[in-house]
């Protein structure tokens, strides 16, 4: 009986060792930990994005999401203002943010679903002003439901803008890190 348990334990241990060895040899690495940007970049300044849209707080939500994404996915020190001691500066400008109805209630004729579209330009430069990464035309979309209760409408669009901000940040940081 003891021999059988020892044999099963040894087999289970061998399987675990093989799985761990195979997983560690498959070439995957955590983004931002393997020199994804030039090696002399340690501090990235991310000042508040500029907004040319009329959407309330959109620049704040996008900036916060990008900072959070850099903090969670990379080892870079992130600061909020472009100082002389920053190794790189990430600047963003929101060109437009719109909401358009997608679907209407057949009985009332009111919109029941809308699409948020945001256009952003982003540039990452090093301390000498050399462009490291640039995308002049990020375009993001997210759909949300509209309540029939007008006072609650603005409570419901906030989750859509938050989802859009987080998706934008994930995509931007991945594009910056994987470009190298």
C-alpha cells in the first residue's frame, strides 16, 4: 500500500516537473520585464492627456487608465509630470469623443443603445526628444445601453467610458512594449 502511494506521488511529481519545465521553455515572458523599450528608459512621465473633445473627464479617465496599466504591467517608474529627470514622456491628445445611437425602441422611438467612439493621438519620446513610439490615429469604440429614465442615463454611460479607457490603455501599453 505504501509503495503504491509513493509510486503515485513520484509520478505526480514527475508530471508537475515536466509541465513546469515545458512551460518555462516555451519562450513566453512578461511584457515590460524583458527589455521591451530601450534599456536606458527607467522613468516614464505621463502628463494628463489633452482633450479637444467636449466629453467630461475623458482625458482624466484615459490618463489614469494608462498610468495604471504601466504600473501593473511594467517595472518602469511612472511620474505624472514631464520633469527633466524622466527618461521618456508619453503624451496623448483626445481628438474627438462622440456618442451615437445604435438601436431605438420601436414603441417610443427613443434610443436604447449607443456607441462611444474616441479618437486619440499618442507619442512617446525619449529625454532628447527622439520619438520612440507614435500613433496618430487610435480609434476606440464601446457600446452601452441607455436607460429610459433620463436622470439615470449619465450613471450608465460611465461604465462604458471606463471599459473603453481600460481597453485603450491595455492596447496602448501592449503596442508600446511589443514594438521593440
